[in-house]
C-alpha cells in the first residue's frame, strides 16, 4: 500500500469516528523519520459554526504540559541549578508535608513520577483564588492515602510545585522559562499559556462537552496557577516539533536543546503503574518523568494525554520506530484522540487495527454506569424519617480549609447550595446532618456524601466536610466554619484588654488589643487572635471552637467565659 493510500485510509477512519461520536472538531499530525509527514484538521472549531479546524488551530493540551515541565527541570539539572534526587527543601526551605518524614525527603523525581503518597484533590484546581504558591503551601494540609514512594498516584499539585521550584531558582516565571528554553527554539510561536491569549488569535478552537447526551459549548476555564500541570495551548503543527525533539534525542533543526541522556532518563520507567488486563496489546505500564511508558504491540510507546474543560489531547511516540502522533480535540472527556493514535500506530506497523474506538466507548460507558450505580447506592443508604439538627439557615456561612481555601454555603429555594471557586454544589438532605453533594463539573454531575459537624460545646454548626477528588477511600477535606465578624470601636476593644485570673486553676492570662480584634496570651502557649462576632463574644479564625464571652456589669467586664475544644472555664479581671 502506498503512503498516499495509507494516509487516506487514516483520514477516512478519523472523520468516520468523529462523526459517530459527535466530536465537533480535532486535528492530527504524524511525524516519522525526523520530519512531519502529515497533518490535517477535521470538523469545526465551534459547534454549529462554519470555521473549520486546521493544523494551525489552537487547542488546550492539558496534562500533556507535564512533559514540558519535566523537561524544563531536566534542563536546569544539566545547568547545575537543580538535582532530581535532592530534597525539594533544598530549593523551597518552607516546603512541608503532613508526613514530616516524606516532607523532608521528597525530591523532584518523586514529584515528577507521582509517588508522593497524596491523592489528587483535583476539585481545588477550580479555585481561581489560589495562587501558585498557595498550591505549594497547601500540600502540608492534605492527607496522604498511600505511603511515601510506595504507589504511583497521579498528583497535579506536585507538578505545580515543580514549576514553582523553577521560578525560585531562575527568577523567571515557569511560563517565561518554558517559553525561552523550549517553545521559542522549537518555533512554537503560536502556543500560549492562557486561553485568553489563544482567543486573541484568528484560529482557535472553542471548548465543548457532552451534557445529558447533547454536545454543548462549555465555558472557558483557565488553568491559571496550576499551569505547570496543564496550561499550554498549542497546534498539532507546533506539537509535531515537540515530538521531533524527543524522537531526535534532544536536537531540533540542528540545535541541541537537551542531552540524549536527560531525555532517556525521562522516557525510562521510574514507577510501576497498575496493569490493564483488558487490552492484551498493552503491557508493562509505568510512568517516567512527565511521560507514561508502556509496551504497545511489543514496542516501547511513550505518551501523555490531557483533559481540561472542553479539550482533550493525546501526544505519543515510538522511539524505536521514529514515529509520533499528536491529536488535539475540542471536546471534554473525549477518548477518540487515544483511539486515533493507536489506530495510526497499528496501520504504520502493518498490523490489523484493534477496534479501539469500540473498546474505549465500552470503557467510558462502564465508568458512567458505575458512577450512576454509586449515586443510586448513595440514595438508597439514606435513613428515612430523619431531619437536619438545625434550621437550614444555621448551616449557611463561610467555611475555610487551611490549604484548599474558602467554601460558602447559602440557602436557596431548593435547600442548601455550596460554592467552591468555580464549582456549584447542590446540597440535598440525605439524613441527619449529612447531605448529598451534587457537584456540577460542566459535563457530568458527580455526587458524594458531605457532612456538617456541630460544636460539642454550644451545638452550633462548626464544620463542613466533603471528599475532594474521585479516588475511593480518601478522607474528606474538612472546612471549618468562619464566624461572621462585626466591627467594634477601638474604645470598646480596649475596654476588654487586661489581665485575667482563673481562680479554680490559679492561673492568669492576658488579653490585648490588636487591630480589629484581641489577642489572648496564656503563659507557655502561642497567642490566639480572636475577632468579634457580636458586642461581647469573640472567636478565633484559626483555632476552631476557641471563643471568649465577656460579661458586663455597669459597662465594665465582670467575668469572661473561655471556651476551647474540650473545656470551658470562667475568669475574672485580676485585681
């Protein structure tokens, strides 16, 4: 068969599958033996509009960005600025994990091959209030569900932290460094780091997804702070240059950008992954440094995919065959790019193609049915004839997690609704103080069980907890309620300052005025800042359950009631 006929067969297959699956548009490029041999666009950039996808159409590549971030680290390792196996604390002295043993030893290699022990906590990616450093700092507050270095477990925060390390050692942003050292030398002039910049082009794809069995246009959702984990936007023609760099062992257009040894290390197994018995063609699945690695049809295949709101990518190459494929689609959770890539490899290897499209559709359908059954099981687990312990209005308020930021709960005509960043969460009563949290992920609605906890001292609503990702068996993230503060005059605040004594314990403590609140200092303990929630009651924002309530007689403090987790006692002004 001639190359022309082969490429025509591939084109026919792609267009047939695109139409069957309702994908609005996609583009494909193939490189072989050191050059791009073919690229083409299919379908339309925007649903129900005439503009066609071309090989120069910009699309989000999502997590395929991770191989760029790992390459940037590898370049700095070659420069002598970084070391894959040096603890990250050497570059970020304040870096911490809840597990101090892991936090002291975690390296860039551990981050890059996903073996930190942390689950994904991916809902946090949709909180635009969090900055890059916030994502780095927040990992100390996340709960690991696997032992350090024991298990491969995908983790976007770690790639964000890798980008932050690059920024600290170079003085440039991750975007600036990646552009200067990788994109520009590869001639990737159209590629961007923000969707807003892509939209300034005259050739960009719009985001789409399947919602209630209908293909719809989705909102533009920026990756932002977690860019090193997935924010690059590119074209298949420019991504073909990225494949050529990797296939040509670090050289592009006669210029060496990175050594063959560094790329070889990135493309070598670092962590074994769970194996997939459903597909006999795929064996020995592992993860390198920014790349998935496996044996496909007996040949090494290096690849990475990406899935963001409205876009899917597949970037892959066979080093021994000198063959690479990139597919960019303008549809969320679209598994067609992977099916197209494997179909192309089968055809170029002269092997009868497996029906990858049918297989993947079955897997997707199975996953959807499993999610549906999970929701049904959750509904069936509810205890009948139960009510919330409080009026719905009592649950409304602001809740904070020390790493994940702020979540708000409000009452609407349907009951309770929570808002976390860009995520809308409907809360429907399940039983007692548990609520079914239906999270709108634009294409799907994902339901988990959320809980409100009460303060055991006064019975008020104290916290909200909810799983913050898709993995099973992960402890829920706990958001502590933040008291709504009031503004008191400096004169009133100063009237509460002074030294107090607890007669029953023969102990003293001081209360001093600071800013809009008070500071409580107990000898031998760290000071606690408290803020007014009414004229005489103060609560701590960072110590759940800690409060002061002043009793007045003739406008002077006669007694103060101190409540803290597990205890309450009274004190009087010291004479």
